[in-house]
C-alpha cells in the first residue's frame, strides 16, 4: 500500500515570455461568461522545471530495499491484481471511529439532476473542490488532444483532402467537453446522454461556443448501454467516428454483463479502423488497496474510506474471482454533483451516496478486445500528470486553468484524483471512412433528439443521470475531518 506521502506533489511550473509573446495551447476552457477563449496565439517560450512528485523517489528506494529482503514479489502481485482474495496480507486497517452521530443514505445520480437541476458555472467556481475540477479538466483536455493528434496523423496518411474528424461523446453531460474539441478542429460532434436535461444544456452550449465556428453537431437522449437498435436509431447510417470519448461515466454501466456488452458494441460498431476510444474511469487497483489499508468499519460492517471532500463505502473488502460485474460501492464527492452532505443544527452530518460499480482491469481489457479494441494506454491520473506536465503545450493549459503550481492542490483533493485513471483503446479492424462518408454537414440535424424511454431498454444505462435507489446506513463523523483545507 502506498503511503500518504505518495498522494502529494511538488510539481512547479515556471514560465518565461520573450517580448510580447503570449503562451497558448489549442486546448481551452470557456470563460465564466460562457464566451470562448479559443483565439489562436503564438506559443511563447516556455521553460519547465519538473521535479519528481514527493513520494515517488522515496517509494522507489523502499522498493529496492524490499527487493534485497526478498519481499518485493509478493507486493507487486498484490498491486497488479488486488481484487482477488480477502486482503489479509494488506496493511492493517485504520483505527475504528465512533459512528453514532452520522446518518447516510444512497440515491441515484439521476435523482440529483431531477431534484437539484444542473449546477451553473458561477456555483461551481465557489466550490471548495474547484481546483480538483480544473485539474481534472486539464487531464481530460490532455487526453483529448493527445489522441486527436494520433487520429490526425492517421488521417493524413490515408486522405488527401481537408482534415475531417468525427467525435462521439458518450455521456456528454451538459457539453462541458465541447470547448475541448472545437480547438482541435474536428468536423462533427455527436453528444449522447441518458439525461434529457443534460443534452438540452449541451445543445445550448454548442449553440453558444461552437455552432458559429461551423461545427456540425447532434445531441441524442439515449443511454450508452442501450441495445444497438435503440442507440443508433437516430444516428445517420453514413456517420462513423474517429474518436469515442467517455469521461467519468462508464463505471455506472458495470452492474451487469449485458449492459457492458451493449456499451462496447455501441462504441465499436461505428468506430473507424485505427480510431480511438478514450475514457477516464475509477482505478480499481488503487481504490481496493486503499479501502483495505485505510477503510474503517461502520455499524453495518461495511468499509468506509475518505476525507472531508469525499467518501467511498464497500460492503466488504473481499472480491470473488467469479464476479466481474455488479461489484457495487457508494460514492460521495462534495462538489454538488455526486451525492450530498448536510449538517443539522446539532452538528449531525448526513451523507447521500451514489451507487457506482468496480471496473476490474483484466475484465475491462478482455471485453474491449472482444470488440476489436486494443489497449494502448492505461495510467493512473498521477502518472499521466507526471508524464504530461513535461509537454510545454500542456503546461500552457495548466497556467490558463490557474493551476500553475500543482502543489497548491490540497492533499485531500490530490487523494481523490489518485482514485482515477485514463485508458485509451485503438480499433484494430473495421470500416475506413472515405471522403464521401465525411459529408457531416449534410447528415447533421443540429438539434436535440429525445427518444422515448422504452427505447432505452437497458436497466442501468447511465451517463449523467441514471442508477437506482438503495438503502440507509451510518458512517463515521471523523471521516470528514475539520473544515480546514
């Protein structure tokens, strides 16, 4: 189990500008007014100092010592696949908490959208977790830019005409990633989401920041795990995709095998040969190791892990080999989007969790391979950051997002980011689009399509708003600590 020191970082970015040159990148977030900031500027001369994150060097030293003691092999095997077995060889559990003062419940993510509505940008800027949001936006932007560049290289090798790239945003939510795609000069964007409210908001965002830039787009209210006939019912038969992106979404669909099979079929069916499926998902290896090492039991004998910004709870810390789907856990993030936390006049804390599902890495790759998707990258957010921060274009984006010194991200938020990873898969067979196929302006309708609920026939297809309701239980008050960052 990695130490808490591994969750800290001392990345420092220093910028030098010659003359009046301004730093820029082709990955830009919208400004608070909703207007875009995507004007092309010349890249200034950047100089980056990138020391190792605190803990990495220390961890490597400890690992070398363990090799000398003959203890390394056992720990490596545990980290590689910690989901199997009882976890008896993990570190000692955390100290027990007094759980009598805190109430908790579970609620579907969709219910939060129905009851609370979509959070406005000015509300998000006031959150204590805004640095985490910005940092994760940077991670997504880097991932999008990296694989758009790969598609562009492939396109130029096979086509002579104007670069035309099509994108499927699976679980598009309110369209927050549209402003990451537009600067990459894509030629078609399709956003799908199971939440009607979300796709309507995404369409509004497109009209504000992308329509006048000549980007054809469509928005369809359908779940990613719907059956093929339903998923593609309102997508023109001529449209195939160079990139499929799904950010912080697909783990909601891993409740059962049929949903996962539908999901990967929908991803692969119209993904061009040589195209990419990119995603951000929970890192099961890290999550399970931490729940075993740091988790504490509540009165229902469930294991709870977290800090004042988040909480995870599992029914137990044993994960049988014969159960690759339906391993449920409750998740709460204090950002107004994933669960809620309230404190009454007596100081009692009530937490509402959202049900999510573990994505077992080995099974994830196995199912992807079945649908001709070959894994080309898999990195924890911390490692992806460590690698990407060396690219001066990505450094420029860090500064624009006001993350010029990543070490300023509080340890508690950095710990949350450690729970996620990026994955990228390449389609190894299938259709190669011709220039004729890429007449997206002809096939696009430029509107929102709301499908009847019965057409989405998966029980747990989820993007922004899906899921189910479960039970009530209690968690320890001390888990959330004090209010100091």
